[in-house]
């Protein structure tokens, strides 16, 4: 066991013992010497010792007076001089959980030099998986988990297993009997311990059915069974009171008080769990205080003797009462039997027979003397019912059996908490200890007279304990292995499923234990207790022989345990189920079906053997009303611990334990007031009448489900209202998403409520009277008889307008008439009034629209703005109408989105402004283009007009004011382009530019030229770079000179110089002279042949 730290502190409480505290008497008349040293051991509940632990001894002032360390076997030892001590043990395990243990030590007790072991639960192997704020483990569930909590561990113990019970079962005021106890530990995501929780965690645990028979109702009269709860306080060594828990069924529903008698008698056949709150983490225990006179049934003579009772003390009396009893607690069996397991006054027998008496004294008063009566009887005992001996017994006494008369118990040793103890050694009073045969111990508040012996009467404090042949060494046998593994010895056979397997061993007797698997002998590891001697080696052997060395005294409080640990076959995979569900593997070896609480699977069904290297695939299936939560602790190959399938590989000689966690689905519960039915979709809820506890009124649905509830009233009744999360729903239908437990209530009635809601500013009144509701308040809710005719009237506040009703009112005006046949919520909607202004920016048209917007236009005096008011949400339509000779251009303002559309429709949600623009309709003129002379093509650059010799004349219509540019391209490049008509004055071989303000006719003539009419333009390129020179007339495109082209004499040519790449630059014209410089263009008038040179260089 790897531990971060674990320290054990023996805290000497320094309890006031009076003048005889040191070395004084423990209650017998002869006196008893205190031991000079004490020794003990620290270990886990698995038996593993905890070594190398720092152990500190404190005095009464909490000063450290000595330290030591535990050895390899967990042992430690201290020299002591006082009588009473308190031990505290603090542990921090590898998983980060911090635990505190403790016990009280009275050195006047028998064998007090050897302390009971300090035992910690091994929480490392008790992890719970936390998902969605809940955690589920075997027999335990935790809810309301905060986000800060990352890991959670828990371990539970039966009430009869006090091996890991911390301290003594007592609060600062009262002792109690544990009804089961539980250890908890938690850490956050960084591994730091968490111990305080606000709000508290909600914990539900299974309770052992045998322990339940001792439970009682701590607070009667509230129709639930309350259970007192305590938690261990390591700082004081005492238990402290916590909020009471309650008994619940498997679904978490409260079990009523009427079921308590059946639970106590063992006839209650349903699952019982204990639910409680945990505001902090330590050990928690169900506390049975038994102040109301728990009977002791006197097993050996219950047929004749009247029951002796403790004083009847009401619950919550506090510590202002006294009580005394034998041993640690008062409890008994309801039927006589040989040896009551609750008889604990006789601590040891044989040559040293010790009796323990406990006493709770009222604070501030002096302890009193009580009296112990001892009866012994030998010989055969009479059978009560005539059946075989050894079943029921009866005993009759006479004065000769009264061997210990009125032994005073008065030297009470102070101890930790409110309880004092006295130990008496029977040999000091009887001359001999108790061996075999019959022994009765009886405690009385006053001395007995001879005539009172054997008389059926009640004595104050009169607990009676009977012992029949009980002075024997009992060895417990524990088998750890598979279902068919067993250990035999004499007539005893124990398996791994046996919880209480034991064997009597006589003085100096040798017993041989043998281990078997499937009927075959098998070597196992034996763990032999220290009070037995191994006759032969018991390490990895099929048998183990042990002998008991008799020292004359047998302890009846600490039963020794022999353990046989069987080996597991290689590659065993075992699946464990927490909650209710089934786990199966794809090879069908594992069929672990735990969907029923009553029919749990055995270990064989939940395990299988697999070859090394193979992959195991497990599948989880939740029981009805449960959901799969997660796998733990093996990581799934799928990478998702929350998936219903989990795969993992196994290797040789390894064992695997995978746990599947299932959690209950959330419950939807319906409370019905009567007068109708509530049904659900999907089905599951069908809740009639007032059957709030009926199974049809609650159902578990998968988490995240959408469930619709419908309230269906009976004849003559009506749906009235929902409560809970459906309270805001006005009709008899409510849809919920089920993510957690939900409680919904429904009410039906002969009348139904009408609720008015005001949206905006206004008021609503009703006829007949009852509703007078406004946005400022008033009577907005009123019950009306079913079938009554109602009329509602709505009145808006100034500046507001009534807009609409909600269903079932369909009228558009301010009144609504309806037949009131169910509960209703009706909303009257009022909207603020907003202003709309419309203006026409220029003459030529008008705007008409919704409301009073009509004939809005601009007159000679300026703009005539049209205005109207509308309620919020009103739909407004505006239409622009142009006068003759004009056209609509566009909208502006809040109608800008409609652009040039003559209609604008929008919703009024604020004050709005709209503008409308008109303009005169533009005229159109025709341009005629004629192409004459030699062949060629002419047209406009928009390509609306294209014409040649074959199609001439050509025409096109243009809007007045349009600018049109005409081009002309001869088919023979040397031909001359000459314009006339509307283009008269345009230069030859150039474009014609016209403004369309009337009808036009343009003529282009292509003329053949001769050499005398032509001039040659030669272009040269110079420099280190590259470039291009063009004339823009498609005659010259020169990138590698020289280049030449002919033009009519007198023509004007503009040359453009352009670098070829970004690495080139135009440096300038070197010819002709008037173009020198770096400008890119050179314009030349060709009156003769001309040369031009452009220089390009590299950058």
C-alpha cells in the first residue's frame, strides 16, 4: 500500500481519575495493576500492515511527550503510566483522500497492554465514477456533486462489522449503537482534498436487512421514518449529531411510517435504503440511541422470565439522565436461542474472566453504586418446546445457583466522552473464572434479596445476559477466490460466498485446513493469526495445520481470522455492476445480468477467461428506469468511458476488473388534486383522481427526454392550473425536458381562473364584473363558473392603440366575447402610436397610402408634408403616382430599401419619415449613320449602333442629352476616313463626337489613297530595355523596330510609348525634336515622311 503520509497520534485525554487514577483499582475489590507499556498495529481493512508511520503520544495538555514509528508489520509500542487514553490516526492515501481514525483505551481493561488494531478502509479500491453531478457505486449513490469535485471514494460497513469503526459509539451526550457506517473521501481536479460541501451532498446507501430490524423512527408523526445520523469528529474523538436521514425505497421515494413495524419484524419485502445529507466528509453512522427502553430478551429463559428493560427515556431528552448496562450496548434477539450475539458484558473467560459494566451519569452528579448478580448452573438444561436439545432452553434458579451476590460496582474509571466504565474480574469474587456450562449476569440498581431470585419482576437497569457453553476459542475463516473455491477443516466447509464461517478450536488442539478448487486440491496463500502456531509451513501450500496454545484465557470480543487467498487463472476478466443493468461480452463468456434487485448474478456469470493478447468487448444494458453512466477503472480502447461499449486488451498472467456504473433515470412525478386525469406522451403517466402515490403518477424517463403532459378534466370539471415547472402554462398541456427529477402538480375544479395580461399600456374590464386590470395592476385574476358568458373590453392609454387579443379571442376590435369553459390566460396587446411623415421632394407626382396619407405632392409654395399616426407593428403601404410627362425616380428615408419601385411596404416600430422623388420623362432622338465609298465599318462605342456598306443607312434612338462617339475602320488600312453630315468638321481618320439634342444624320466615307497623298511614319526603338509604341488607330503596334505605317498627308497621329515589363522604363523621345522628354505620348502632323525614336532602358 503506497501512502503519501499517514500519522497516528495517541492523544492522552488526561481524564480525571481521582486520587487512585494512577495504578488504581478498576472496579474489583482486589485492585489491578496497570500495564507499563502498550502495543498496537496499524493496517488496512484488507489486512495489509502500514509500515514506517510516525506515531506520537500526547499528554492531557496536548503536548507531544513521545514519538515512535511502526515497523514492517505495522507494530508500535509506548511506555505509559496513566489509565485512559484516546488514539487518533490521520491518513492521507495515494488518491489524495484524508482519513482520521481513533479509539479510546482503558488500561484497567483485560489484556489492555495489547491495543486493538487501528484499521483504515482501503478507499483506493472503492472509487466511484462522477458524471453529470452524480456518482454511483455498489450500494451507494451521491447527488448534488459540485463541479469542483473530481474524484470520490466511499466504503460501507455493516453494523456488526466494527473493524473500521472510528472511536467509541458515543456523542458528547449519549452513547448509541451503529446501524451501519460509511467512510467517504473526495479530491478536486488537482488532487487536493475536499472536505466541506455547501450545499451538502445528497447520499443514499443500502442498509443490511438484518440491521434494519433494529431501526426505529427518531421523529414520529411526520409520515416518514427518520434515522438519527452522526459523523466522527477526529478533533474531539467523539461523534457529533447531523441532520436526520430518512428511509426510502429503491426509487428514492419516502417510505411511510406505517411500514416501520414490517421493517422491524423482517416481513417488509421491498428494498430499503437510507438517504441523508453530508455537509462534510468523514465517517458517517446511522445512530440508534435506544432511549425508549429497548428490551433484553434473556435468550436462555425468555419463556419464564419477564423482559428486563432499560429506563424509559423520551428521545431528545439530552444528557440529563443516567443509565447503566452490561458491556457496550443493550440489544437482544426476539426469540430465545443458544448464545445471544448481542451479549457483550463478558469480555473473556477461562482462567481470567472479565466483565465490563458501562454507566452514563448525569453531568454534575456523583456516580452511584450498582450491583452485579452472577448465576451459574451445570448439568442438562430442559428443552422448552420438546424439540431436539440445542434449540430452545429454559432455566429455573434457586438460591444455590446464585454464586455472585450483590457485587458492588462503584469504582468507575473516567473515560472519553459521557460514558464511564468498570471492569470486574470474576475470580476476585467467585474464586474461579467462567468455563463451560451456563452463566447468567444480571445488573440491578439495588441489592437483591434471596426471595427475589427467579421471580418474574422488573429491576431498575436490569439488563440480563445469558451464556451457554460460550467459553470457546472461535476462529473465523475467510476464503478469497472464485465461487467454487472452498476450505475444509473437520466438519467445516467455507466458500468465498460465506460471510460468517467459523470453527471452535480446543486447547492445544491441532487443526488442518485444506484448500480445493472444483474438487481438486490447490496451493493457496494462508494468513495465520498471531494467537495460533503453524505446525507446518503455510505459504503457497494446499493445506495448513495450526495449533492453539492455551494460555488459560479466551477473548470473547476479538475473534481471530484465518484467511486463504486462492490464485486466479491467467487473464480472468470480471465485470462488476454498480446500480441496475447488465454487462455481456461479445464472446458470451460474461453474462452479468443485474437488472433486478432481487436476482443478483453470481461471480461466475460475471467473469470469463481470455487468451493473452485478445481483445475483450463489453456491452452495457441499463435496466428499465436506469441509465448507463460509465466504465471504471480500465480505459476503453474507444476512448470514451461513457459509451455503452468498452474494449480493452488482456495480456498473459493478468487479472482485470471492470466496473459498469448505472444511475437511475430522472423521475417525473405528477400530483393530481382530483377531478381529472393527467397523461403523458410518450406514455408512462396516466394519473387519475388524487392518486398521488399511485405508480401511474410517476415514471422514469431517459435523461434529456421531451415529455408532454395533458390535463384531461372529468365530466363537469375543468382544468384549473399547473404547479411546479409547468406553472406558467395557461392551458392543460405542458412540455418538459427531463434532465433531473421533476414534480408537477395539476388542479381541476368546477370553476376556472381567467387571468389577464397587459402588453403595453391600457386596461381591460369584464362583464360580469371581476376583471379590472391595467398595466399598473388591479384585478387581473378572477375565478368564473364553468359555462359562464364573458365579455372583455380593452381601452388603450393616451398615446397607445389597442392592437390584438391572444387566443381564444379572435376579434380585431377592442371587445371579446367568450364562453368560459376552462382555465385561461388572455393577453391584451397595446402599442405606442408612432408618427409617419411623407414628403415629395419635387413636382411631378403624388404619394397615397394607408390611413390619411393621400394626395401628398409638392406645390408651388414648397413641400406639403403629409402626416398620420400608427400603432406599433402596423403594416403601412405607400404608392408613388407620377403625373403625365413625369416619372417616379426613387424613395428615401425609411423607404430607401424600395429604391425605384413605385410601391413601398414596411412595418411601423418607431417614428418614420419617407421622401419621394419625381422627374420629367426624357425625350429620345434618332441618329442615322450612312457608310459610303470604299468598304469599311462604323458605329458607336456602346455597340448599340454598328453599320457597314451593305446595311447602310443604319439608325438608333438615344435619350436627349446623350453623348455618342462614332468610330470608323476601313477594310483597307490605307484608305482615308472622312466624316460629313452631322460629323462635318471631324478630322480625317479620327472619331466623331455628337451631343444628341435633335435628330442627326452622320456620313462616313472611305477613300482610296495614292502615294502622293500619303506620308510614311517610321518608328525606331533604342536603349537597353523593351517597350511598345502604338498609334491608337490599329496601324502601328511596334515592339521591335524599325516599324513603318502610311497615313494621309496632313493626318495627325499620336504615338503612345509603353514599357514592356515592370523592369523596363520609358526614358524619352529622341526624335522628332518637339517630342523630346519622358512624356509617354508624341503627337505628329504628317506633312511629309517622318521618323520617331523611343528610348527604353532597364531599371
